[in-house]
């Protein structure tokens, strides 16, 4: 999956009963569909159920090996997490609108039958596309924009590195939940090459770890994040590459 492919939503259901009981009921619903194979599993060491589905007629929609999942939501145990996956999506993932439509087409009938049988009004909660993009606070956005708007996106200068490490420091001080994959996406959208976006996101993750004192003691942190180190690092990078720009 390319870093700039559409982000796909985590679709959830707020059931009328406990998630486990909902999934148990959904198992019986799924068994009534002749074109669906289902398998129930239980997480080891836990009592959380999950229902895996195989859609045998998916090839009529141009999809090979389409699978569905109903599981207890890992980040909210009061909700059920719903997911679709296909082997062809590893190389050709769907866009947001396609994924949402596939979810409604293949998983919607199961939920509709559930509501009919148990006289409920459960529905899919589908985050909007714009809600999936990484978010920056106003303070962090200001520092991020200063870096990307002034940076030489082909070959970072000393000032560029200083601005980038300022971004790392601000994210640490503000306890930002921005992860490296999200930063990589933001950098690509800002015009950085895949080469630099990937490298900078790795350095960002490493820098956050340093500031959390996960990797180095405090006196080493000061060296690694000092302006002198940044200048030396840029010089070594330039020498090792023969003064040429890194590949885009």
C-alpha cells in the first residue's frame, strides 16, 4: 500500500447487547446465507469472540478471496469492529468510496437481517474521509509549516535539519500522538520525495524515543539533538554520497 493511498475507515457497530452476544447472534444470521462461509474463533486468554466470513460470490464484483470480520473493537470494547479484506488489495487497494460501498454491499445484508430478526436499529458507524487524515494542533501545525515551507525538499540544509528537530521537540513537549506513518503521509502531501519522507519519519520516531529516554541517557540526548551534531551529520551525509543529492 502506497503512503498516499486513501486511508480506509475503521467501521464499527454499537450493538444493542454486549459485543460478544451480538457476534454470537451474527453467527446464526451468517449461517442462513448460502454464499457465505463463516468461522468463529475466540482470542486466547480472553473471552472475546470474532466471526470470520468468506464471500463465495465476490468474484461477480471483480473481487477474489473476499473476507469479512466481526470482532470486539480493540480500542473500545463496547463496540463491534467490522472489516473487509481481499488478496488483490495488497497490490491494488480500494479507494475510500469503494471500500465503504463494498462494506455496505457485503456486510450490510447481515446487519439488515439482524435488525429485522431482533427488532433493533443497529447501524454502521463510518468515519468520513477527511476525519481519517492526520491532525496537528495549531502550535505543531505552525512548526510543521515552517519546516516544510522553507525546506529544500531535495537536499536538506543545516537550517532545514534544525527546523525538523524543532518539530520533533515540539511534538515531544506537547505529547503529540502523531506517529511516524502519519508524519510520512503529511510530508508526502507537502511535496517531499518518498525517499525523504520515509527517512524523516524514521528519524522522527527515533528522536521521539530519545526524548522519552528510551534509547539514550540524557547527556547523549543533548549531543544528538544539538546544532553541532546536526551540522556534522549533514557533512557526513554529503561526503558519503560524494556531494550528490540522495535519490528521490
